[in-house]
C-alpha cells in the first residue's frame, strides 16, 4: 500500500519501481533459500559425523590401547564416510545455488522493463482517478 498524500508522482513512481523490482527478484529466488540451507547443513552434519567418528576412535584407543590398528579403523572410517557424504551433498548444492541465483538475477533484470510498464500504467490510472475526483 502506497499512501498518495503529500507525495509527488515521481516519488510514487520511484517507490513503485523499487517494490516491483524487489518483488520480482524475491519471486525468482523463492526456493533458493532451501538449496542454500541444504548446502550449509550438509557440511555441518558431515563435520559433526567427523567429530563423532574421531571420538569413537579415541574412545577405542583409550579402552584397548594402540596395539591393534583395526581398533581405531571403525571410528576413522565413520569420520571419513560422514565427511564425504556431507561434501558430496554440499558441493552440488552450492553449484545449483550459484547457477539458479545467477538465473534469478538475470530473469529479474529481464523482467524490469515490464515492471516499469506496469508502474507507468498504474500511474496513468492514478492520474485519471485524481483528475476525476
């Protein structure tokens, strides 16, 4: 809602143009937050698994000593598997995010002239309504 009181048509046009531009960019980016969240959390979950695996490995060392290398292998294996899993989700997700973020920006820029046409039509109608009143 834009109040027309004490505003010049140029001020209203500028505000409307800004609103249209923000809305179009928001529309094109509406699902990118999910992809960004997936990328961020997968890295953190991979790190969490790495820490857990190392805790298991050190607990095994503390319990059974260093005499048998296979004792720590389970914990290290768990650490590496979770790291690889987290990264194998995060890297493609970040690539997808970067690609679609660029596409969203491009589409918003392509949409901009149509937003200006909409604002122009709205301002003409507002002018006619104001003259009729």
